[in-house]
């Protein structure tokens, strides 16, 4: 995500902060001072906000560590003004595993509240609730732990709202997926999430609460994005590579001079060339980098077989687009050759997959409109 910078590493996961994160404490403390809060109370209020976000960070690591048990890695954790975001590589597909990952975060907050709760034996909660002056609440550390207990319980309650993609929404999706399948379960959870998001927007408007409006917009947008992602994944998993193969690909033999490769490259024939043997067996690929190496070395009479780059793997005709896309990403290539019985029969590129999915979405939309008519 743009606009982030790393501040730490926990359990091998980069912890990052988005620049907008600082807007929340600045606005909260600034507006409180403007409305009469003392600078001492404002300082404690600032420390409270930072501590609360530490609890949010621990919440995200609850998700991360549970996901790790199911073999799911995490790219990073990003703190934003509206909370934390653990960017898992994927969500577990088994409903029970997704449920476990989703509930792990709220359980961390329950654990924090439980660890702090013995303090209530000596400092009852009613002492805090009886105060009416915010300056007294944040005037020193005496109410600090009690505020954190309340905050963690609020985090639990908020995250358990069945508004996809909040934790409660993901738990709802996991439960629905047991009977309805992942795609239908996601669709229903996304619809419920959108309805609740509209409710948050209306509540934010009448309560004059910018945070409610912001969260409502976030939930509505993310519910839409999540359903589209699952629908796309469903199509990719049920479409074989054979439907999207590009048979008209640019290939060169291992005996082709680099001068000929450069000529074809300069004419815009292709940016990547598949290098094959006379028997159409794959050897690797030539890209702009390898072509420029031969050019700078003034070695254009060399053969393509001397400059090709071996590939970590190839696509098989029987693979699904989902498997193919993952392999292309791991290879860090724009395209990969497709094999059938060990012989190169074509290529598949990221661009081709994107174009195919765009076409499928248009067809699905057109069919919906036609059925309604």
C-alpha cells in the first residue's frame, strides 16, 4: 500500500503505519484541547490512543498467528486511522479454518480485558462511570486500565458485527459456506454487510459522526470488492488453461542468432520470446534484459540457446487458470509457455487472464439483464 512506512517487525511480519494514521490522534487531541481539555489530560489521552492501537495490533496478530497454523502467510500489517489491516496472502478456504482465523482477533481482545480485569477488585468500574468531566478521566493513570478494559470489549463487540468484511461478517460467511458453498456464502454475507453499512451511514449522518460514515463507506466498498474477488476466484478455479491459450505466440529456436531476436524485438513482435529446441521442447525464455545484454556485449552472433533464462516451471494444458495465475506470479513473468505432453503448444499471459475475466464479467452482467427482461 502506498503512503506507508515500516516501524517494526513482529513474528517475522513487517508492521507498517499509513501516513493518515497520525490524523486520528492529532484530530482527537487537538479537538479535545480546543473544547477545554487540559494539556495534562490531553497527554494522557494521546497515550491512551497509542495504547489502544497496540491492542488493535495484537488483535491483528491473533488473525496472523492462527492463519499461520493453516499454512497461510502474511505480507504485512498496516495501521490506519480506522484500525489495523493484516494482509494475509489468502483466507483459508475451509469454513472451519476461516472461522478460526476470524474469531482469533476478537479473542485476543477478550484475553486483554481478562488480564486487566483483576484490577477492578481494587478500582471498581463504577468510579469511572460516575465521572462527568473528561479532564478527570484522563488526568493521570488512575483510570487508564479501566478505560482499556472498556475499549477492548468495545472492539470485540464492534468486530463481531456480522458486516462483511469485519470479523463477524467473515464468521458469518464461514457458517454460510458450510451449506451454501463459498461463493453463495460470500454473496449473502456481502449483502448483509452492505445493508449494515447503509445503516452506519444513516446513523453517522443523524449523529453527526464522521467515524460512523467512514466505517460505513469502508464496509460497503470492501464487501463489494470481496465478493468480486471470490466470484473471480471461482471462475478461475473452474476454467482450464486450454480455454485461454494463445497459440499465436513468439518463439525462437535455441539455434536462432541473437541478431534475429533483436530484429523481431525492435519490430515490436514481442517483449518475451519462448526458446525451444527443434523438437519443440521448452528451454526457457528471452526477455528485454537478456536481449540488451547481448546487444551491449556486441554478441549478436551468439545463439539464443546461450542467453535464454531457465524457468522455474511451466504451465500444463490441464491446469486451471487459478493454478496458472499463481505460477506466473511466482515466476515473476508476464507470461509462461503452456505444455502438452512435454511439448510447447502456446503461451498464457497475465494480460490474457485479465482480458478473459473482464469478458466473463460482461457476459454475466448481460445475462442478468437479459433474464430480468
